[in-house]
C-alpha cells in the first residue's frame, strides 16, 4: 500500500517532508497527550527535534520509544525519480536517474529539486514551476519521487541596450559572448556580465 503526499513548494520541501512523515508515522501517544494538554516541555521539544532530524536523514519509520530513546527503523532509499512534463519536454536530459538508490533524506530531495531548477534555468525555462510528490511503500524501504514540471514558455536571448558606455553597441555585443536568438541560459548571462563588468 502506498502513502501519497500532496505537492510541496520546493523552497519548503525539507520542512514539509519532515512534517508529512511525522504526521504519517505518528509520535507515541504520551507525547500526543502532552501536546494536546499544552504541556510540551524541553525534553519533548528535544524528542520532536530528534524525531524530525532522523526523518530528514531518511529514517522514515522512526518512532519514539517509551523509554525516551529513538527507534530509527530502516533507512529509506530513493527509488524512481519520475519527471512529468508536457509532451516533447526532454525530461531525460536533466539526468535525475543517478539519484536512485541514495538515502531519501531531505538534503538529497532538495538536491534533486536544485538540479532540476539549474537545468531549467540553463535551457530557456527561467519561470518553470516544479511540484513534488512522493510515494512510499510500507513493505519496501523505497520512496518514489515524482517531479511535475510546468516549463512555461521557452526564452531566447533577444539582445540588450547599453547606456552610459563609450563602446559601440556592436563591440559590446561581440564581447558579451551571447548570440541573438540563442536559448536563454543563466550561466551564460552571468559569464557575459562578468566579462563585460
């Protein structure tokens, strides 16, 4: 049986992953009763911190024991990383399959999102929207990750206007390294600005 999670904004991904798993796995009943009564002390706060910290490392079945210790359970690994996008979008070019088998930690999940963002920024999609979904299986220690990408319009370099420079615009354009009509790439724009700056 798979557990499904709602889409998260990439910037809140690490926190949302911890909270979602905490809600699914559940803390022990004594802690829940203390929380309901408004009696969460510093020990309980430390327990919650240890619990969410273990989840962020990929121990998704972690639980608090009655003795106060932490039973981490097995470490979950990333299974398939699936990219859903419009037809014709080169999802395989992003290269996310290499993450399969890594721990399902918040750090690795964020690295996948960051890699996807960087690829989009360098291939003409600076305003793409990414949402993330997870499916974890109870009988296996695997988490499948689905990235839904709405790339939006592709952008091309359309030239620039230079003001306040003594150089001719044609000379500046040759020095900029950018060609009119090439696919927008944030890396190339930054390199061009560095060269001109």
